[in-house]
């Protein structure tokens, strides 16, 4: 036992190898599950210490970001799973099928209270059973002797006076075979005492009658075929009648997020979520599924989807665009709670906090049904972007309570729904707090985290999300109700070196409208636009006079120009600063019949 904790000291690393790289045999996993009471707490204690040592060696937040980049989402195709993972999936299916057949998912939860009672009963019954067994073994010979004496004493009194009649009347002797009729039902050796009378003639000719007791040992015959046939018929008929009754109760059907637990290719994807959340420990994953099903019924998920909880928090949590791998992106903007009116309306009392939790779960349930596809080759996870700019911080007790409750619900009932967690505009206190809790997080969880301060937030988002998918307020070009551009129109990224100028040419071969938009992240550059005709004798037309644009100006510049002859629109960006700048732009041409 002393060596195992030393090997398992970096607990988070072990979790990484179990899920991602190693091939642990399922048999070992089952052995650990059989004795979870004693060894697991001993192994869990050294983990924070080992993690703390690792933290002292790597305290810089940049290293946390490098760890997150290494995470790669696993395949949901069963054919891509390793053999131990396939075996775990099959075992989980068997447990679920048995539970469905027994209708355990709809059974009431108070089973946990009954278990100790059931466990106590055998312990109480075992002791008297052993005592009785010992008593019977000791008293058996005595009881046999007393029974033999009683049987030997009783018959002479009852049968002695009838003996002379038996001699005088010979026909009743035929009734003797009827005596074994009683013990004939049992095939055992039976001891009986029989009173026999004998007549003794003396020398003088006098006759005396003497009663003699004899013990007769007889073997009772096996039951006759006639009596056995009815018994056999009854034994065969009873299960035959019960079988149809048991078959009439069909197994229950359980759905999660509109997908059945079994019987569909999407079912495997959902089961894999629970298995990965529990490191492919089958029994733990099965318990998590049962708890999730019960929680969904208790929380009233089906009715929750139809509730009207208002739209006050639409600016706090919202879906917008997709990342470069196709994951829907969910934005969480805690800075909105700086509005005291909104804060009090959401967290001032327990009832309002409960409503916030229901709204958050409702939002997630709707997003899952609308955005995710649980097919093996589909997208079944989100990318979470959490904006901590102007966040109220840990000092707000009500917000902290509601957030912790929401996190617990999400962790317990929505496993493996986050592919990446990106924190932007992170203040210093949050990084310090994260370093404190980091040792208690698994390596798998930490590998999904990315942290970026205010100056690096936009560049960090662009690593995972294309600029045309990033909202304007976070440095991208995506905005709602734009008649000209959408997230389907790609954006070109250009890095402009310090003290250098960059030009963009938008050619046009015929009369048309040219529409473009651009932005420089952080601006602090000069921008101008002009039309240059292809003809040598043509005149250059200034579309936008060159001007200095600061970071406080409008984030995106959008313009258009009607071209009557072949030529090109030239956009010029002059970076006079000492820092490199990122230029984003896109354009399209429209015919004269199209509206701009």
C-alpha cells in the first residue's frame, strides 16, 4: 500500500494517461471499484501535495495556456476506441439494459435508506441460526433416543387388547399392508414398534398369553407413478403461467437530450461522455447516469423548456458563431452584473437565485437541442468564452453562491460538454485564485483552460475562432443584422510590422458596387481609400481621406464605392507605432441591380 501512492502521486497525470494515451485493463478498474472505501482516500491525499510541488516549479500563467493547447478532443466513433474502452462501453450497456428491464430509473430514490436495514438483518439472523444449528447437533441424539422410547412405550398400550382379536379373526390380516400407506410418501428408513402376542402352553396344559415388543425396520417405498404425475404437472404449469405475466411488463425507455440511452448510434456518444467523465470506470459512470436521470426528473427539465423566464439575462450568456473546428461558441459576460439593478433582480434573495439557476439550465438545454449533433461524426461539445472584464469579483457573496450551484449542476449532470474554456480580460486576482485551485483539478480539466489578459484577449480568441465568427465587441467583424456580410464571408488577417505601411487592392473588371469593411485591432494607425482606374488617362478618386484612427474610434469601418469603369479600390494602412498590428478586412462586389 505504501508504494502505490508514490506511483500515483501525480494523480492528474494518471487521469490523463488513462483517458488519452494509456490502455489500462478493465479488470484493474473493477478491482479498484470493489474496495473503494479504504484505499481511495489514502491515494487521493498525496495528489494535492504532488500537484502543489508541480505548481511551485511552474507558477507562470503562460504555462497553463501551453497545457491547454495540448488537449485534443477524442473521437466518438466506436471503431476508433481502444479495446479497454470498447469493453467498458459494452459493460455499461449491459448495466443500463438490466436497469431498464427492472425499471430502476423510475424507481424512487429512498433505496439507499433501505440498504442498511437489509444489511443489519442477516447479521442478526446469523447468530441465532448458528446457535440453533449447534443446539440441534448436540440435542439430536438425545431427541432420537426420547422419540424411540416414546414410540416403544405407546404402541403396547393401544394394541395389546386388540391382539387376541387379530388371532381369532384371520381376515383382518389383509389390512396389514395398509399400515405402510402413511410413510409411503417419503422414501426413507422408518423404525416402528409392533406388539406381537404369543400363546405359551405349560406342561400342565394351561395356556398363557405373553406380549412381546419388537422393532421392525421398514423401507418406505418410492411414491407411486400415479401420485407423482399430478405433482409433476403442477410444477410445470406454475412457471408456464407466470412467464407470460413477466413478459407483459416492457422495459422502460429513458431519453436524455432527446436521445435514448440504448438502441441508437447517438446513444454511444452520450454514454462515452459519462465514461470519460469517470475515467472509464464503468460502475461510477453507471451511477452518474442514474443520478442524472433522477435529477432531470426532479428538476423538471421537460416542463422547464416551456417556461417563460424572461430575457433580462440575454446579454449575460449568449451563443454566437462557431470555432475553427465547428463547435458552437457560448459567451459568458459577468461584467453585465456591474449593473446594480440587474444584479439585485437576479441574486438579491434565494427565490431569485433559484430562478437564475433555472434560466441557466433552460438556456443550456435549448442550446444542446439546437446546436449539437450527437452522431458519431457530429459536433457534441461547446467552446465556452468567459469575459471577466469588470466582473464583480469574489466579494459578491450572492453571485458566488449562485455560480457555485450552477457549476455543481453542470459538472454532475452535463459531463464532457466543453471542448475548450477560454477566459479573456482576466484580472490579476483571478489568475491568483486559479493557481490556488489548480492542484485540485484533473489534468484533463486543466488542459481545456486558456487564460488571456486584456491585451492578449483578441489574439487568443483568433487562435480558436475565425475573425468573421468573433463578435465586434471582442475584436472580430461579426455583428447582427448586417445586410452585406455574415459569418459565411471569410476575413483576411494581415500582420503589419511596426513603422510600416500596407495596401489592400480590391479589383473590379466591370461596372459594379464594391463593399468592404476593415478594422485594425487596437487601431492607432492611419487609414485611407481611393479608386485607381485601369486606363492610363483616368483620374484617381479619393474615397476616404487619410486620417488617424485611435482605439476609441469606431471599431469597424465599412464603406462602398460605385465603379463605372474597370479599376481597383486601394486601401492603405500606415502603422506608425512601435508595435505590430493585426489588420482584418473583407469585401464583395455587387451588380448595379443589387442594393447596398
